[in-house]
């Protein structure tokens, strides 16, 4: 109830302020598990996607967003919880496995789960190579993958900006991709790489971003 009320109010305010262009939302299944695989340009992407999709969306968010103190920390915690975020530690190894476990549990519960295959946001607008966690989720759960392309969100809150700006944004959803069959003949690592590359190709077709041709490394200002 709290989520639906927050999403409805937030979506109404967001549309009034930003007048976003939302295309292809009919590709998102109304029920059942689905992975929303998106490019990543801004901190606010994790606000835009849940407000653009007419169903409850879960997504991993840095644990620090839930651990702040004082009024600002409380506001961050309430906001991210209301949007469907689940806290995870970002990084490699055990932290990466924890994030995937969160996604797999959400999908097994029939929920929508959003993920950024690039791992962290692009600082230069290029689309970076996808990490294979998204393929792991798709192959383990059998859930369809809906590619998502965001544009304009990087102008709402550029790196270093403290106050969001009013800028036009666009959200594009592509047709679902089904990876539930057809990959049994490949070894696990090759299957995950092939699936990830297909997902990133679909995101690129929607976004039109220049391709970086490499992984986006963690570091610099936090997402």
C-alpha cells in the first residue's frame, strides 16, 4: 500500500515536472517475474525506472543509502525503501553474489527486478560492456529480460550536482528477450557471456549510445 501510494504520487509529480517520454511500456509483463536490464547514466535512474513502470519494481541499491543518520539519512532510507530498493554492498566477490541472490529471490517471488549490466553509471555517455550477472539471473530464473534505454537523466543530476534540474528525459522499453531455452549446449561461462552480449545489443539498439568496447570500472564519485 505504501509503495503503490508513493509510486502513484511520485509518478504524477514526475510527469508534471519532467514530462518524460515513455515508449514501449506495454512490453513489460503486467505480472510474473521479469528482469529490466537498463543502461545507467545517473543517480536518478533508480527513481525514473520504478516510476515509469506500472508495477512494483525491485532493484539493488548501495547499502549506504539506508545507513545515513539524521533527517537526511532518514529521508534517503524512506525514499529508497518506498521505491522498492533493497540494500546491498557494491563490489566484487561476496558483495556481487549478494546482489544476485537478492535479484534471484525477487524473481522467484514473481517480481520485476531492475539491474544495470554495466555495473556502475557511465561518466562519458558511452555504453560499456555488460557484466554477466544479468545473464546469471535470466538463465537461473527463466524470467524474460526487457531491455531499457534511458536518455536525458544524466542532465537532471550531473556528477557533482547536489540539486536535481528540470530536463526532458526519455525511457524506452524493448520487446522481451527469452533465454529460457537454447543455451544448454554451451558451458556456463560462455552461455552467460552470449546472453549478456545479446542483452547489451538490445539496449544499444534502443539507446543509440556510442559503444565503449570495455568494462566500466568502479571508482570515482559514488552512484
